[in-house]
C-alpha cells in the first residue's frame, strides 16, 4: 500500500531525512496504537490551512456571479458561497500528518511542537510513503509550497481541489520546510479507533466511514520500519532519557536513542 502520488518531489528526495517533534503524550499514543495521527486541516496551527488563494478565488467568484443570473433567485446564495463552502468542506475532509525536512534538529521546531518533555523521531520521505498505510487511492505525500496567498496564481481546477490547496502555506511558515502526507478523513480497515481499538467492518460501512465528528484519525503504520531514530528533548533529565530508552527496547520501535545535539 505504498503512496505513489507525490507533490513537489523528485525521485532523489525520497532519501532525504525528515523529523517529527512530539510531546510525550503523543509519543506514547504512537507506540501504544501502532498508528500515526492525522489532523483535520481546520484544527492545525495555521488558520489559513486549505485556504483558496485570493486571485483564483476572485476569478471564480466572478464566474459564479455570472452564472447565478441564469437561475432562480432562491438559489443565488449557493453561488455566492461556493468558494467558502468548498474551502470549509475541504478543511473537514482532508487530514494531514506533518514532518519537517532537515539534516539536523531544529530548536524552533522543538520549542513549537515538543514542549519540555518531548522526543523527535527521524525518518525519510520514502519511508513515509511506504510504511504509513493510507489508502493510496486518496493519499499524497509531498513538500509544502510557501507562497503569498494574496498573489499566488493557480488554475481554477487546482484551486477547487482541497488536496492541491493542502500543499500551500503562507510565507511566515517557510522555516518549517514541511513534508506532509494527506488523505481523506474516512474510516477504513487501516484505521484505529480513538480509544486504540481496531474497528469492525460494520463501523466503517457506508455513511459510517465519515469521521467528521473527530478532530482527526489514526492510521496504522509499520512504526518499526518508519522510525529510524529517536532523539530526547534538549536538556531532558537523565530519568527521562532512561525511560525513552526503556520504551524503545520494550517496543522494538524507534531505532537508536540519542540525546539532542542542541544541548
């Protein structure tokens, strides 16, 4: 179930290292569930996640205004809200798991995402595509493009696609150098319930596949092969380092454990 759809990536990029910075609680859920957490776009830090750039949005709105004259006035409000409804629905329907591309650790990412008791796990872009078991029909792994959303130009078709917009972020986030996996917010056989149990087929049959009531979804992964190394937070006390080492030995997940190079 390898993800074969790539965005803003070349073949050589698949060997490049990526990092995910986690609080201790999120790290424990990863080990306990054997699954990767995907957040809905509308709960991520960036309030513009999944936004439609201003230029194609204005052009499409003008087209909708021209079209609505052909329909009964009772339907005009639908044309007025087409763009905003498209964005709102996409932010509910698309979920993302975010990593950060770099050869080394980042103090900024430690501070922003891992608090004072966290860990960082290391992998490669290719391992994300191979060892996280998203449905490849609906999933993409790619590099985020940082743009000025007020000036960015894209085709109307792409601007209408939530998966395309999910790989655009504002310039203020460019230091993150984000790699992300996106997929649909739908339950299926490769998901894990919020309580860590495995769903029965009847739980995701038909309309029950919709997962909109939750902030995201857990998707199974081969964590033993996904995680190539585990790094303990800068300045972490010895007891915390020993605990992480014990968890990695006990679970067989996490590769070699090292202390941060930023100490």
